[in-house]
């Protein structure tokens, strides 16, 4: 036994800790000793327990929050229940932003999350994401006000957050080595994310037009997050199945899911040269030259533009307006070509993925899809930088008529790019 | 600083109050930093959680007493110099343990079986209780087998992570002694561990 080995063993003793409750109680006791007049301190022998004196219980919540966050939340939840009563907590369940009970609801959720063990966090987060969507649906039925716009935005952001959080927690569970838990969580995320993608598209479609336009970007992002979470869940499921943990899902079912995902992705690549491009082209002849009915007008999408069940999300509009803003002043076809290239690349990836599925290489197939999704995200991120075209000098009298109001896809970015175009001349 | 005439009685109260607040804050901070450490230190020395709890709270109460009566002497306005607080607290705890053994008014309850919650890998730090898993128990028992001075020094050095200088301050020994003691202590501990392992193997054979 070398000294080093001994040291290693000794290390394990570092985990010895006192009872947390006792720790806090004692701190309060010590502090209350200080709070008494002049802080009287009487010498005590070991026999006389310190607690024989009953000082006032000063509950130092702030310090508690700092050092023992989860315990603080646990205490808070007790206080909540005690002061409000369980009935209130339940009543708050159906509340939406704007109602007074809503904060209770959210606080309750945070407490719940704080005390949920890591292995269950993913499920809880995705559940809460669903709640945000429910609230969104309820809010969208209300008459349109400026407040409503704020709340809608807030809800969509929160939803996005929760979905991403769920995805991250899933990754953690997956890497923690607990295969069965990972599978459970992944299944939940898988089914829910599919449901949410549809719900989100439907709900946002029902929004009053004015609000719809303003939140379109956020909605697009939210749909992306949902799809990515879905992809992650599929990856985890396949991985775990290959490791022997996913027996609840049959091989056919798994392959079926992957195929569906590939199809969805393929639909999203398919650019929509439908009504959108028609609107654009009617306003700006410049586009038609480049377009030639070329699908590359709308090379990048924001979400699945045509889902299998025929839902068309309205996020594609801002994108196409965007792109048109970019493409307009360009006389040369190079960006359009570049854009076309990525479309081809993605199509190729789809094919490869399908092949893999055919060879029962589901993991590889899914990885390709994930890669392709990331590619799309990157493209979109590039687009978000207002593009000030360099070639503008050569273009005269282009994009002169600004008709932002008519273009249903009015989105700040597209306006910006058009402005740039204008001033650049 | 206001000229003397402009001070009111209320001002004095404020100053006193402020100082008092600072002292309260100080003890609070010290507690936050050292409570768990002192507990662990005492527990490893006494093998009784109850004793450890009692002595730990006693330690901080005494520390408060010291701070309460102390005027701010240091330049940085603290009641204890920055490097003083640690050894100071440990000294108090250590002395309390010595007194404790001298008076022998204790009930030793080996709390081996007390596992309220498993320390799962799911980060349950809300309910972190001592989990006396087998190997922790083993090393702890081995630690008990070596003599007190050896044990103390091993605890301070390798579990609490104090350096020779700090240990010297706490134990009122010279740094040289500390080093020699440490060396011997580790040897003794290693022997104790091996001895226990051999015993366990022999017992297994007998089964």
C-alpha cells in the first residue's frame, strides 16, 4: 500500500457531510445568538445541549437561496402550499399569462424542476413545453391587443427554451450511462416533439395576422428547436436500441420513424415556388430574371414547409422575402447557384440517408439527417446578417417600389435588406 | 468624518449597529465556509455524528463570542485576519474534542447503518447525508486504528487539505514535527489498511 494509494482512499472520506437540515438549523441558531441583545453568550458544558435555549427562528431565506438553492426552492414550495393551499396550486394549473395565478403556476413549475432528479428532468421540461403551447392556444383565442403580442412572444420564447432544455437533459441522461432511463426519456421527447411541431404550426397559424407577422421569426426558431429535439430523441433511441436497451420498439417501428423523419426533412428542402414567389415576382421584375422558376428563390426554409399532413407553416414567407431581398440586386447567378448547390447537397444527403435505412444502418441515416439539419440552421444564421449586396452599383432602378405592406411576409429583416438595396444605389 | 459637534446620538447607534451587523455577517460567512469542514473534522475524530453536531455548533458559538468582543484591529477591517480564520476555527474545534474526551461524557453511537438517502449519481444535493458505503467505512475504521496524533494529522492534511504551516498553528507544534508526524502517520495508516484487508480475507476463507 503506497502512500498514494492511501491518499486515494482518504479522498473518499471527503464526502462525509452533516445533515443539511441540521446545517441550516445550526446556522440559524448561531445567527440568532448574535441577534439577541448584546449577543449574550453563556458557557455551556458539553452535556447541556445547545438547543436547550430556544431562540427565535430567524429564517434567512436569502442566504439559503445562495448556498442551498434547491433546498430553498423546496422550502418555498412548502410555504406556497401552506399559505395558498393545495387548491390554489391546482387552480393555477389552467391559468395563462395575464392572470394572477399564472405566476403561481410558473413558480410551482420551477420548484418542481429544482427538486426533480436529473434523470427525470427531460420529461418534465418537455411536459412544460407542452403547457406553454396550451397557453399559447388559449391566448390566441383572445382578442388581439398589444399586450397579447408580448405574451405570445414570451410564450413562444419560453417554449423554445423548454424544448432545448429538454433536449440537453436528454443528452445528459444519455451520456450518464443509464440506458433504460435514456430510452424512456427519448420516447417521451420523440412523441411529444412530433405533436408539438404540429400544434405549434397550427396555433401560430390561428394567430391574428398582425401578431403572426411579428412573431414569425420566433416561431420558425421554435419549430427548428422542436425538430432538433426530435432528431436528438431519435438518435438516442437508435443508439440505445443498438446497445440493447430499446426493446420496447421493434426494428420496423424504428426504421419507420427514421423514414418519416427523412421525408419530413426532404419536404423542408423543397423550396416553395408557389404563392410567395409569385408575390415577389409581381413586385419586382428583377427577380424573375434570376428565378427562371428556379426553386432556389427560397433555398432555405425555416421549418417544414409542407408537412405530410398538409400543414403549411407561414414561416417560409419571411425567408423567401429575405432571400429575394438578397437576390434582387444581383445580376450574376453566383449566389443563386451557391444556394442551389446546398439544395443539391441536401438532396444527396437525403438519398444517402435513405440508402442507409435500406441497409438497416439506422444510426448512420439519422446522423446524416442531423448533419443536414445543422447545415440548414447555419445557412439561416448567415442569412440573418443583413446582407448589403456588393454588386448593387450595377443595378439600377431595382426594388424601387417598396411595398412592404402588401407582401404578407413582411418581416423586419426583409425590409432592412431592401432598404440597404435602396440606399446602396 | 464629520466635525465632532455634528454627531448626534443616533449616529453612534448607527455605527454600533453597523459594526454589529458586520460581525454578524462575519460569523455567517465563517459558518458557510467552515461548518461542513469542522463537522467532518470532529466526526472523523469522534466517530459519533451526534457529538460532531454538538461540538460543531459549539465551535461556532465560541467563535462568535470571540468576534463579538473583538474590536476591529486589522487594517482591512476584518475581525480576523484572512489567514487567521481557518486555523482559529480548527483550534477551537480541536480543543473542544480534547475537552470532550477528557470529560468522557459521551455516548458513542456508531451510525454505520444510517443511510437516509442514497447518494445517487443524479446530483441529489438537496438531501446529502453521509453515505457510509463499505469502502468509506473501511478506511474510516483503519483511520481509527492509528493513534490520535497520527489520525489528526492525516485528517488535517489529506482530508481538510491544510498545509504544514496551518497544521502547525492548529496543533501548536513546529512545522518540522508536523512533517515527521505526517510521514509516520501515513505509514501507520497504510499498515492498518493492509492489516484489515488481510483480516477480511482470512475471514472470507473461514466462511
